[in-house]
C-alpha cells in the first residue's frame, strides 16, 4: 500500500496516511491542489472550470494565486522554473494582456504561464518579451556581443520593413530583426551599423587569418549603382554585385543588362558582348589605368605573377602593335606578349620589344 505522492501512468496522485487516494481540493504543504473527483489524478499545466469557476494550475500542480513561481520537471527531465499568474482570489486570469508596474505582460490563457525571453505570436502579431516578462517597445539590443537589434511598434508588435529613424533608413524582417551587412531585394544594402548605405561604403574585412579591401558604391537614394563612375577626376567601375572593381582586368560588361524580368540571364548574348568588349585595367585603389601598368605579385618573397599591360587614353586595353619610345610592342587585349611569336609571326623578347 502506498502513501503520499505517487506517479502512475504519467499522472500524479496523492494518498493519505491511511492509503486512501485523495480527490477534489486538497491543501498539501501549504499549497492547494485539485484531484479529479472521478479518477483522482492531479490537475496540472492547465486552466479548467471547477464548480463553475475557472482555475489555473502550474506544472507542479499547485493552484496559481497572484504571481506564482513554480519549479517543476519538464518533458526532457530537467528541473526548471517559470512565473505564472492568476487573480489573487485564485480565479484564472483570462484577459491575456496584463498592465503592471509601468509595463505590459502576457499571461497564457490556457496555462497561466507568463511569456518571457523570446518572441510569441499573439492574435497574428509577433511580440518580444524580456527575461522578466516585460513587453519590449521600441529599440532593443541583445546577443552575445550585443550586436542584435530589434524594433517594435508603439503597441509592442514587431516592426517589419523600412524604418526612417534619426536621419537614416533601417530595414527589419517580419520578426522585427534589424538587417545588417546584407541586401534588401538585391537593390539596397544595409551596412554593419544597420543603416542603409548611400555613396561610398568601405566593406573591407580583417581578422587574424584573413583580410580583404573592398568598396561599394550606391546612389543617393540607396539603390545599387552599376557601371562606370566618374569621381574626383578618375574613373571607377562598379560591378553587378555593387562592389568596386580593383587590382584586376575586367571587361566591364554588366550581367544585369542581359537579365529578363524573372532574373534569368541570357548567357549567349552576355558572352557575345564580353567577347566584343575591350578590357580595362584597374589599380589597387580601383582607379582605371591609362598607359603602362605593371602587375607583379609575390608569395613568400618569390615572384608568382609578373605581367605588363598598356591602356590607351580612353582606358581601353591596347590591342595589337604599339610604338612607344622608338620600340615596338605587341598586346593582346592589354597584355604585353613576351618571349614569344606574335600572331603575325614576329618575335618579341623578354622585355616585350620586337627584335
């Protein structure tokens, strides 16, 4: 014969000192519990009507009265705790939203549990709550490095879309998360500080094992700029992905110009345009080069790349023979041939000069 608390087939029961199974209301250890008047199992994690009155019971089974902290074992077998709320007279709080101490809280009408530390969907709107259960309104910062930002409407519901704030534009997804270092519709770019970018933007990266120097450029309204850009007396080229072309040779043919309304690229026409287009040389700062350009690269003190290029005054890479300072050189789309025969059968030496 058993006495006290007993778990039988996933339900809890209570037996008195004489072994009798308890039913209905029982005060045990200063707390009130309710046991089925028919089967004797304990009510828990629920709001139920008892004798015409709605009552809320915590996961441990105790009846909730006012703010109630409940410690219980969850479905994973871990001991945890949550705050629950009911009216002071023990009747279930069924209004959902609760205004208290200058803030708003939400009480689950099916369990009496207070929502906390996360986002919840209530009446088709999303709301975020702090660890103490207080509804977040306006800006909110969180994350391990405090680099996650959220924003809500005045009623606490998650803000989505564009937000003008403090002279800048921000963008939020449907969960109220602020964009950072990412595109919006592949048309606008949001910087690492959450602001929409316009003009030049330094997107260089540097870490212990990697570093890169990159720049992007956008129109004044924040839309992506693609194509040639005159700036401070120099010419730059911004590629389809918004990045400035630098330290390379490029055909400068926009792929966007060959996409249909569904975003599909006509590769045949695109490759045809590249083949017919001249090449351009850009230095490490992204400036279009005219005249001679020596591209030399080293790894571990050893030269791994050593090429000479020449561009005409309009920036187009020279193609064919070039007479320069009394010597003849031959270029194939800007690249100087060395130590080989030219297409017309003439020999050029290591210095590129026709012998």
